[in-house]
């Protein structure tokens, strides 16, 4: 080989070496990506689970509303609406006697020692039995339906349910002062009455018992008394 051809051979060798180096660098850069492969994988994992939250903890479920509970642990029930119905409550022996099926009468009158008393007798005019329990409401009534004086006070005697058969009776004892009954006229304030307004136990409709009389209406006078309904 001549010396004049050596520089050409050296140049060719150098060019070949540079080409090999370039190819090697290109292949290495294409196969390594330290950050590229990890990031998408992490994002996909978070999206698929749906439960990641800021700070690395699991996402909290929205709070559920709780209602007060009784000692037994069951939920407090909703208040129920008042019961409505077309009739009176059913009791043993029949329904409660209503004002519409009852009549009243004055029986067994007695008077003495400044006192008078009688029985207010209720009669069941219906063809079915009914029941009564408690005290009737009683007050004197003047002309034009106006009440006079205080209503009768309850005697305090015990009461229980009584059953009125069809056309059967039950009664309550009424007592009051007889006229002035020893009171001073200014204290008694004697007033005319045309009768008694009577509410059967549990009823809001009154019955009227005609009875022309006079009674004390002064505030310092002991009021009339009424006893509970008893079997007639």
C-alpha cells in the first residue's frame, strides 16, 4: 500500500465509526423512558378505582341522615294523624251513648233541710245497647238559653261503665240548695231558671230538661253537685 492512499483509508474508517455510534445512541434513547411508562399507569389506576382522594386516603361516602331512636333501637315513627270516624268509640256492650239517642227526665225528687235533690234519668231510645261512663255536665239555663250561675261540681264518687239496653235507663244524682236555703239574699242572689242543660258523658251536644225553679247564683254560695252515671 502506498503512503498517498493512507489518509483516504483513515477518513473512511472515521466515518464508519461515527455512523455506528449514532445508531447505537438512537436505539438506546428509544428503549428507555424512565418517566413515560409510569405516569399513565398511575392515572389509569386511580380512575378505575374511583376511590382515591386528596392526601392519599380513601374518599369518604356522603353522610346519611339519621333519625332519633327509642331505647329499643328502632327508628322513631312518624306522628300518626288523629283517627277520624263516623261514630262514637265502641265499648263492651255497644257504642257510647250519644245525645241523639238519649232522652232525660227528672225522677225521684226529694227536698229537706234547705236542700233538694233528684235523679237525672237517661233513657236509651235506640234499638241497640249503648254505654255511659263518667259524669254528665250540668248547668242551669235561663230564658233564651243563657246559663245562670256556676255549673254543677262533680261529687267525686267513683264511676264505671254502665250499659243501657234498648229503652233501658241510667241515672245521675243532682243536688242543690233549696231556694235561699238560709243564705242572705245578697249572698244568694236568687235567680229564675227555666231548666237544666245536660251534656251526657263524652258528648258535646246538650240535652234540655225543662224545670222552672229559682237557684242561688252568688259567688259565695256552694254550687250544685252532680254524681256519676249509675245503672238505672
